[in-house]
C-alpha cells in the first residue's frame, strides 16, 4: 500500500521538492531551478508549504526520512543535476575534505554551533570561512549521520569519540568567538 502523503503536489514530487531545497540552500538562483523544472515560482511556493505540512502530519516520519535522503542526492536529480553553485577552489578542496575526513566534519559542526551561540549565522560563517554552502554542508551531514546510524549497535565507542571531539572543537571555537567579542560577561567573576 502506498503512502498518500508521498503523492506529488501540483506535479512536484517529494524528490523534486528535496532537490530544489538542496539546490537553493547551496546558493543557486531559484529562477534557474524553476526554469529547469519547468514550473512557476508560485506553484513551487504552494507545493513547498504543503510538503512541510505533510512532513508535520506524518506520524511515521517516512516523508521526512525520504526528504533527507533525497536532499543528500540532489545532484542525481535528472532535471537539476546540471545546476551547480559557483564555488572557489578553496571551497572545493574543503568540500572534498568534509566528505572524507570525519574529524574535519565534526570540527566544522562544532564551529557552526559555537558561531550560533555567539550570535553569528553559523551556516554563513562556514560559507565565509570555508567556502561551503549550507546545502552542501547538510548533504554531507546526511551522509555522516548514515555512517553513525550504521555504528549505533556495533561501535558506540567510535560514536562517543566523535561526539567528544565535536564538543571539544565547539568549546575551542566558542573561546575564539568570545575573545573576538571582548570576552564573556562572567569572565571576570571568580568563585
């Protein structure tokens, strides 16, 4: 039996919606995306709102899980695979490193969280400092979460190791951001 929540909305499948979301998050002009799909912006906007509603209504999380999978596979979408955001050489190198180096991924994850804690847009901070867009970062995050999910029953020590590493890097970046902002409010309080 198929899930009615997976039926296309105005001809836009969940795969289309996820791929468009990923392409937009990677900095591609929405007009280019709509043109490639052959849709009007208003049609996508309404379909987008309805897809979000479906995800909220889906108690099985099937729609959300598939959205995440499709988001990470946006470069395979037959109509959108040719759309690529412009990325610097440094950004390309960092993106490749993010895909293969778990320590680098965890470091940037910690840096992004610390940036948010200190009032920065963490995704924009990663873009500005490493040349990696939110869409690209999230697609790679989906892949690393799959690796971690596969380890959940077999290698919890490895999971703990990387959680600890990320927290350590987050603390290091938090100290950097605090220093840049003149320190934390309670830095001069002694107990």
